[in-house]
C-alpha cells in the first residue's frame, strides 16, 4: 500500500482498515509463535501499513486542529 492510496481514502475507511490490519497482525503473531507462519515477510508489510495509516490519520487530526 502506497501513501498516495492511503491519502485517497476517507478517515472512516482508514479506521476500518486499521482495525482489519491489527486483527491480521494478531493472527500473524499467533501463527509465528506456533510455527505455522509461511510468509514471514507479511508481518513486516502489515506493520508498515499500520504505521502509514496512523501517520496519515495523525496528519489529518493535526491539520483539523490547526484549522480551528
């Protein structure tokens, strides 16, 4: 997921996607602990996607507060 794609989505969509990614991250952690994780690179991709979404949401929050 690229930052341009994240910025194009609404705040509500980003919150939904953030929740979905956190659930996936939780499941990946369990798979890794039990030795069933096949695609180990997916853990890093999910973490970076979560960080991207949180960054964009933070930017939007700060710009909304500055606009007041």
